[in-house]
C-alpha cells in the first residue's frame, strides 16, 4: 500500500478519536443538588442553591463536615487519615466526592452526564 493511504488512514482514526473525546473534556452543567451517602445509605439530598454546613458521622466513629457554599459542595473537615476528600475542593458537578475511610460519598444530582452508548 502507498504511504499516502496510510497517512490518510491514521489521520482519519485520529480525527474520530478526537471527536469522541471532546465531550469528555468539556465541563458538565452545574448540578442543582447533591446526595450525601454514608455507608451505602442516602442520608440526605441537599440543594446547592442554599448555603449550609452538615456534620456527617461515619459508622466507624469518624466525622466529615460537608459545606455547601455559592452553588458548590465539598468536604471541609474530616477525621480520615489521608484527607483526599478535602483535597478535591469545592465542586458543582462532575465525579462524586468520596471519603473511603469514613464511607462517605457525595453524588451530584441533576448534572449533565454523558452516556457513551447513546451519546
């Protein structure tokens, strides 16, 4: 096969891959609410439109402080040893916030999610 054919084929594959990855790189629409889940149970669904602070006890005796401010939510204090949940910062959409040692999950509700099968 000729070199021009291979170049055209590689460029075509690159364009298809780029076209499929663009929606994954764009930020999603801001969520209106978030679910606070502890030990697999939904404790509360909170509005991100109202500033508030929640203290969430964990089954193992720890505690997380979840803060809602300016349409964003985040873990602002935690008794876990690594504090990865706090490093995530304040978020308004995207991947859920997780504190594994304290079994806490904050899941966004009403945000734009992309289904890779249906687009």
